[in-house]
């Protein structure tokens, strides 16, 4: 599975890409295929990709249609194809076949309770960020190591 890392800060961050690069380099073994970032605080997201599903289009961090929401995710949602039609009927436009995009659109449609609609394997630290806020979820669908650290006005998280 992929590797994810990120942090939230309500203070200006100097060189957030450099910090995310160090965090994601530490988990490079989790995702050798790609390394990308979202760096528009207060949430800063990093992703190491192991390409399995939708090899051409499943890049993360992944935005929604208007790029107001961004997600990083590690895991697999088994029933994402069952949830997708409800979201398409509600007007959500997909660009990929990835389960990650279904999580993003479900969050837009149903908010934090959207995680109750999924079946899959994940510890799901996932982060959904806007330019103003961040939602993080950790569901115990599996036992994969995850680390969260709070330091003053900063919160960081990663998954090994």
C-alpha cells in the first residue's frame, strides 16, 4: 500500500515541501512509483504512491472537481463502485476509477459520516484538506502502523 504523511499548522510554515519531502522520503518503501504534495496550509499533505488501481490517473494528493478539497489516502475501499452511482446521480464528476476519488466525493456529499458507508482495508489515516481547514480520519479496518504527533500549534501524522 501507499505511504502518506502530513501536518497541520496554524502558523506560516517555511519550506513545507522540504518538510514533506523528508517525511515522505522516510516512507519511500511504501510507494516507489510517485511522490507528490499539497502545500496550501493549514494542511500540508504528502503521498508516496504504489500504483495498483488506475495507473494513469490515480495521482495523490487528489483534488475534487473545483480543487477546493484535496485528499491523501492509503487503503482499499472494496465497495467504492457501489457507492459511486449515488454520487454521480448527486452531480459529482469523476476523473478516475480510483476508490480515493469516491472517498473525496463522499466527503463532499455526506461529510465526516461518509466513512460509515465504506467497506475496505485501511487504518485510513486519510486527510482531506481545504485552503482553510482539514479533516482527518483513522478507522480501524486493519492493523497498519500509524503515527501522530502534536507539538504546540502543529500536528503531524504519517503511516509507515
